[in-house]
């Protein structure tokens, strides 16, 4: 057997073939359009974590796409992102990884919301008004059936709501609550099925 490069895994295809691919490249392809909303460092960290898990902890050099996707989604969730792998993703010999999203033009949109503006609109960042406003904004943004819902400015939004000059434990707690709230809201919305959530 040919020894794989340290940054590669062999991916099992549906027909039983094993194709060596760079884990980072597969991460980008599997998450489809959501990749443009994650910075390179996030993608690198996610791919390294999944690679380490399979190669070092499970002592595997060959994995199925389904196994890889499941581990990838868990790692990205741990980093604060709710990203679903693009449907029909499967590595191919010619491109090392190909994602077939088969989306209609209406679903190819990425919708972005600035959390700092929501904090402003909620009366200077009062939590009592911020969370209901955040839910309404998420529902409004889902009307167009976007492929990716992106919320940016989280760190500044948190500091604005808490009127904090420096990041502290209370900031981290609110940060985590906002991310979890968005995940829960998206999960509870029927129109959110198949939509990826990126919070940064």
C-alpha cells in the first residue's frame, strides 16, 4: 500500500474505490458555498482536527465520506458553526473532491446580517429586546430560502450589549448563548431545512 501524505486520508467512494485526498480540500468541498464564509484558519483547524481523529485516535487511513462528514460537522459545531455538508458530496479521482449541491438559483444566495446593527436597533443592546429581534431577523432572512445564513460582528455585538471594554467571562457566556439561540431558532424553522448557519 502507498503511504499517504500526513495531511491526506483515503476516501471510500460508493463503488468501493479508495481515493487519497487532502483533508482540507475535502472540508472546503463538502461544506459547499458555506466555505466562503469561514476563514482559512477555521477550515484548516477543522480539517486538522478531523484528520487527527481518524489517523491518530482511530488509527484509520481510509474513511467513508459519511464518517468524515459526521466528524466534520461535530468539529465545526464545536467551533461555533452550524454547517451541513452539501448534499451529494463525494470525492472523485479527477478533482480529489466534488460537491454536488444541486441547488436551484433561488437557493444559491448567501444572506448576511450584521449583529451590531441589531444590537443598536434593540435600544442600545438590551438583551430583553435583542433576542426576540434576532429571531424575527432570522425568520425574515429565511423567507428567500437562502443556502447560507451568515451573522457577522458577534464579538462586537456582545461587547456592545454588555457595554464591556474588554472580553471577559460574561462576554463568552453571552456569545455562546447567542450562537445556541440562533442554532435553536434555525432548527425550529421549517424553512430553515438545508440552510447552513455561519456566526462570526
